[in-house]
């Protein structure tokens, strides 16, 4: 499909030719845009409160084939996110996808067959990306904000705009730059967890500028739904992190070209392992006179799970926003534990918790994890969807250094022998061995995810 003079349905702008027909009338009321065509009748773009409600979701054939080939026929038909993690991924696909964005969108239109349909993508290529880790470093240097705009976001917007305009039933969910803004809260300044790279990104403002440009540019289309990544409860859940993070998000959302109406919601636990709930204990309990908050696992956090954290964070961000929780790898089954003994607060929490990681700061290819809740729309009040944004079976990072041309470094948190750092309070990494580069297919992990799935397969 040619992209010469693509028809873009942008907010507040008159659209160009629609599907080869002369547009004779435009009406914009209450978030609904109707284009009356001389020979095709009216075409209506309606922005909905929850894009997942009443819609199918795109199944990526590339991921599905990997899952099927690895014995995952039971889940190969599940929808997963398409990651755009470098400029070349726009046309040639990423490590886990051989397919470029335009072909994915064409397939999505074919799968939709004229019905409401969600296409999930992750835009993930900020300058100085992932400043607190190495496994998922990106291709753009800290100061290359202009390249981010002109070579990454603008080409994505051109392709997305063509398909968004021509297919009013297509709802494009854009997960915006995971880990970026949370890093500016916890890994900057003089804190023990600060890095020089994160301090540089805080000083130059390119994370904020890039996220604003991403949201503002793609948010011009009524059927693009932007969700900002807010980490997880074990990252921003502390009193000292929560409000500063919400303030930063509000600052970015309200900086042009972004605006609150261009943000559909918040995404949490993306590419992470934290549980939806911890049914065997609550944050306000006391065991033997010691608050659960004081346990080593909770460590004075004000949350125990991603549901409570995510709903509260979404409410703290300007606008009326929904929540996506990534449940691709937070199952920790096949059976859940019962309540822990009340002999001490640590035994009570550790033996009763669903999340079996060594520490909440562990994020790379976690041993013992399982597939979580299957993707579903509106599973609970305030939650737009449980979604598999991180495709299960795609590595978080290599367990040893692997030379590559993808800009990805080696992070010791992906090494199963690593004894930790201040980010995880010097605990073992909990990572699986034998892992390939981030985004590449990791069959051993996929097999373990299926074995430990909850609900079980």
C-alpha cells in the first residue's frame, strides 16, 4: 500500500481523501468524527472509553509460530504486543518478529474482518534508553532526541495514520516507552541506586520530551490509545516514589504536544513478574505486633500487588484513565500457596506470597515464573485489560555477554550467578541461565512459563 500523501485522521484537522473518495462533509462531536463520502456513505470514528471492550485483539503470527513450535499450542492463539524497539523494527521487525509495522497492521485489518479490533504495540527507543540497566539499552545516544522524533516516531505515525484513518474499527493501543519515567524517579540524584546515565537523562530532559512527543504525535488519531508505563508496585509503590512519579507524569502529559486527552491510561508490570494480588496478607495487617509493611519482602512499601498500585496510580494522573496490567509472566503456579505461619512477619509473608521472586527488584528471566491470567477485557472495575504485552518466551536479556549489532549490553542481573546490587538490596538475581539477547526467543523459559502457568493450562 502506497504511503504517498497518506490520509491522516488527526484530532481537529480536516482529513485528506479517504479511501480514494472525495470527502464532502466533516462533523466532530463528543469524540466522534463522521466522514461523509460522495460514493461510500458515512464512515464514523468513535473514541471509546475502553478500547478492549467489545473488540478482538491481534494475534501476532510470528509469536504464535514460535509458541506453536515450542509445544505451546494451548496458548498460541493468544494476543501479544508487537515491540518496536529500534528504527529498523519499523520496516523489518524486531528480534522476536520478522515482520514490520505495516505488514502487522495489514494482518490486523484482515483478522478484524470489519469488526472492532485492537492492535497492541510498544514504542521503545528513547535516547539513552533504559538508563539503569544494560540488557535493553537502545541504539540512540542520550542526546539524539531529534533522531527519535524524525526517524522513529514520525515514520511510525505515518504508517499508523494511514491504517487508523482507513479503518475506523481498528483501535491501536500504544504502550509508551517502558521504564523511562520511573527511572527518573528512583535512579537519579545522590541515591545509592542512582546511575550516571539516569542523571544525564534527567538533566537533558530527553525522556520527558520524547514521551511528550510520542503521546502528542500518535495521539492525534482518535483511534490511537496511548498508555504510559508506570513500572510496578515494587518500584514506585513507596510513599517517597509514588507522588513524585505522579507529578512527573502529569508534567509530561501536560507538556505540548501531549495533553491529558491524548492519554488513554496507565500500563503496569510490563515485561515484569509482579502478582495481580496477594490474597494471603494485606498491607494493614500486623503479625505478632509487627506490621506486614515492615517485612523484608514489603520493606515499608504501601502496596503489595499491581492491582491496587495500578488503580491508584491511574487515578493520580491527570484525566480519566484506565489501566492495563501485563499478566504475561506473573502466574507463579501451577498452584498458589495458602496463608503462611504467624510465627513471624517474614515467615507469614514469604510462605504466603504468590510472587516467588527472591526480591521485587529482580526483573530478568525469573526462574519459576509462569504464564499469568489470559488476556481479557475489563476483568475488574477500572481495569481496561489484562494483556500479554511482553510476548512470553522472549528473553529479557542474555545471561552472558553476547556481541550484537542491536545496541544491547550485558546486564549482570541476567546472570544466574550474580549476587545483586543496591537496586535489589544485594540479593541473588534469580535469573535463568542460557538466555539469549533481549527480545530473542528463549525456549527454555517458555517451557517453564507453561509448566508454571496460573491459571494452569
